[in-house]
C-alpha cells in the first residue's frame, strides 16, 4: 500500500484535535484521529457518503452539543 495522503477539515483548530481522512489505493476510505494515529477505521465511499449526508442533515448535531462545542 502506498503512503496515504491524509486530509483534515479546515474547521479543525488545533493539530492535536482533528479527524483525518484518506483514500487508499484499494478504493477504501481510511479515518484516523490525530491523537491516536495508529488506530485507523476503514470504510467504503458509499458508507462515508451516507454519513456525510446525515451530518449535513443535522442528524448528529446532538453529539457535538453534548461535547459543549459549537456545531
């Protein structure tokens, strides 16, 4: 597997408080947190798309509100 090109959201503040995402050569999507870079979650583009659509629709806002962040 070639090196992954990790991206983070422009909404991420500190470098130590981010979620990174990358596309792998096999077509899968990799997700990691900056404070646990050795833990990588693998998903598919279809599942990521469904999640992003849910985020855009506000389905997960209550998680951010519980953490005391401005969503």
